[in-house]
């Protein structure tokens, strides 16, 4: 059962999966059929789990040539996984046939999602700069591609969207983008149209308040297209309605030691099981049921 706007969601954690013993950041998590697929930074392995109890780990998928994956998304109609990487390549893995191809090259994508119409949506960095202290800044474009790797649309994001991290496309043909990091002025979730114009937003300067975010690294949509946000710096996951208002805390973590799970890096809503998958900087996945 999906979350509704009419009542507060009931959230129940059902499992915690340990993906990496080296506390490697979960770079991406997605689901396809009855499987969960996970990539970690600095690894060319896609970890595979069953999506039901007892969430058994299955045989890993090794992608030779994959360097520093950034994210992962799945297409149900083609049974393919898409993985952007530091090299500027986007890899495609067919989980039925086992075929692995370098689907795109020369595209510095840091996030990927797939629409219900099987369009691959990439968040591509542009205007990247590094200051004297070694800190990076960048802006972004959204590329919408067909399964045949044909670019069907390029949307240049508004200049005030600095350091974008994640993108999903709605059925309204708009895009939900999260952006912001550390000392940068605005940490927000924005809805933008096909021209890149900001239609609405949630967030402001970084902080801990109800209307603030602190490094929103990832967004996902539930069955009603409400927005789920990995509020990394605040150690919580938020739910926003379609208007990007009425924030509700779905889950929060209060680590007591350096070994505790903290910093939700990736979120993915699994419409097949009604589960929320949360990937952490500590190399774990928490699985929640939303009722």
C-alpha cells in the first residue's frame, strides 16, 4: 500500500542489508522484479539481493571497466540496469541475458532514473570548476534518452540550481531535482519544466528546521508522485507532496558512535513491493515498508 496525502504514513523498518564491509558509500540502489541492485563507490560490482524476506544476497554482477559508479536505475520493460560512472560512460546491463555494454560515452552523468515510458533521464554536470581550496562547483543539464541511446531532449537547469545531485521525471513532463552542498547558499528540491524554469521549490539556506534541507543528495517518487528526499546532512528522509510542501519525516537516525549507520545517501521507492530502500554512506541499506 502506498503513502497517501490524507494521513501520516506508517513506516516500519523490516531489514538492514550490509553491502560493503569497507564502509563504502552506497552510490545507488534500485529494484527490478523481485531483485534489489546496489552499486558502491570505488567498486565495479553490482550487488544483488532478493526483494523479500530473508533478503538473501545472490551472485554479484561484475562490470569490467566500470570505474567509480555514481548511481543505478532499472527499466522494467527491457530488464536493463543503467549505471553512470566517473569515466563519463553510462553502462547498461541486461539482467536476463547478462549482456553488458557501454551504452553512452563522453557524458559526465552523476545521476540516472527511468520513466514509466522507458525513457532514461540523466543528470549531466556542466560548468564544473574547482576553487583554490579544492572544492568543486557545477551546474547541470537533464538529458532524456531513448533505450537506443538517442538524446530526445536536453534541459539546461536554471543558473540558481548549483550543485545538482539527483533527478526524476514526472508524468507531467517536469523534472524534480535536488541540489546543494555545505556552504552553498541554497539547499532545495525543485520542480522544473522542459525549459529548465523552476516551477516550485522546497528548502532554503541549509539548516535543521522543518522547511530546511542539508545536502539533499537524492530524490525518488512514490506511486502518487510524491517526493521522497534523502536529507543527508540532517540524517533523515522526508516526504513532500506534489506541491513540494507539507514535509513529513519518514525516518531519522541519531548515531551514537562513529560505527552507527548515518547519512542517507540514496533513496529508491520500490512500487513492486511498496518498500523504501535507503542507502547510506556507511555501506548499508535499510528497507522500510510504507503503509
